[in-house]
């Protein structure tokens, strides 16, 4: 026998001895039974048992790792009673602009009102049919929003009175049984509802007691004689939100009808979510390249995404949504055919059209806070 074969034989015998010794003295269940078994069938039995247990261990271990990597979370709810900063209340008139005064300062609005009130005649310029129906009213409302930037800028024209002011809206106001005045409010421009009034925008007022006597009480003037002919409902719309949040009264507003007392109670709910890998929320205060100021909100993200899509497809921006412009992009009311631009906007804004789906095509996760 050659020297190499002798060394290999010695190594093999040594390895077998080590394995047998391990099987005799290891504390691992099952393996000693394999090493000490006197019969072959008994050794095979214990091998099967050990392999089955090993398979069960691997299966349970895989389930455990998979569950860990799924990053499940628990929802904890805490109820607290304490002083809270009173929310910001944004109050808007359902009629955005005064009919007669608006017609004096804007020729396009005058033409729109005249075309709308001519019930028996179709208007190709505005897309009106020859009958009074919901489509006619919606079309006029959209044209009003399209003109909103120009009408808002015209409020500074000497003698212009088409925009609603604090004195036009508020007859009386009290907060916590104390009188509130015009200095407690700040104007807010909404493309759908015109000039709105915001109460407690700086968060100076707090509340420690519930009930109508300790909140905001207002008597509002509607003056329906000044309504645009396509304003379908009389009254006010209110949005209740945080002082750093942008109000969206057209989506999250509460309506108050004229001639009635409307009472609203609010409850403060604070939600904290875990970011990746536990969830999909975002910690960004404001996504880059957006047109809204303030804290990040899902609705503002959706509108930013929608505005970017409109600019890309229509070649102009929709005045119904804020747009930070460097002068290179014109309003859809100022460039080209307004009717064609409005149709382009409708194709994008209408989620049922299939051209653009705001949920699928926009990356707008929930905020973490």
C-alpha cells in the first residue's frame, strides 16, 4: 500500500471515530439513538425520525422569518382629555362671485352669464346644449373655476366689488362667549368658492370645554339676489382643519343652509404611522416641486399630480389648482381655445375616463404624522 493510501485510510478511520463518538455523547435528541442502535432497521427508524424533526424545524423557522420580515404592527389607541388648540375654520360662500358686479369687471364672465341665461339657444363657444340641464350647469361652473385667477386678480381694480369680503359675509361673531372681529380672520382664496374667511389661522385660541357656548358662533349673510345663475345651492361651506393645513372646502367642506341653525362638533384625532419597512407613509413635510405650502397632505399631493398631468397634456395649467409658475406656462383660460382646454382638463380630471387614474398614477402615500 502506498504512503498516500495509508494516510487516506487513517483519515477516514479517524473521521468515522469522531462521528461515532459525537453520536454517542451528543445531547441532540435522536442522534445518539442512531449511533447506539444495534439493528439496522432501528437505525433507519431513528434516521427517519431525526430527518422528520429537522424538516419540521426548518418549516417553523421559515414561518418565523417570513412573519418577521412582514413587519407587522400593532394599533394602539389612547384617549386623552386636555386643552386643545381650537382648529382653524375656513368659511366660504357657495356663490364664489357676485353676479352683477362680476359682469362689470370681466367681459368673459358677462358673455358666459348671457349665454347661460339664454336657455333656448345652444352655445358652441361654451359647449352649452339648447336645454337647461345638469350638464349646462356643470359646464358653467367649470368655466367659472377656469376664470378664477383673473377674477381674483381683478379684486384689486379700483371700484371692483365682485368678491365677497368679511363684512359681506359676517353679521355677528363670538368665540368662547367673547366677540370676535375682522382682525381675527384672514382671507383665503379658493378657486371654487372665491374669497373665504379663515378663523384662528395662527392658532391663538385654545379650547378646554365642549359645547356651543364655548366655541365659534357666527351669523352669516347669504344674499341670494347676487348669486350667479348656475350656483345650484344657497348657503355656506365650512372646512375645519389644522392651522398649518391647506383647506379643501370643495372636498372636505360641511354645508350650512340659509334660514337654519347649523351646529357642528369636532373631535381631535392624531394618527402616527410607522415609515418603511413597517408601512408606506412619508415623513416629508412637502414633496419637492409642488405648488402647495404647508404640511404634506394626500389631497394636495393628488392635486399637484393632477396639475402636472394637465400641464404635460394640455400645454397650460388649470387655475382651479394652485400652480407655481415661472412665466413659461400660461393659464388654460388665457391661451388657445378655452373650450378645448376645458375638454382636455375634463378628460384628465374624470377618473372614469380611463385616460388618467389619480389613485394609480400618482404616488401620494399617507403622512406618518
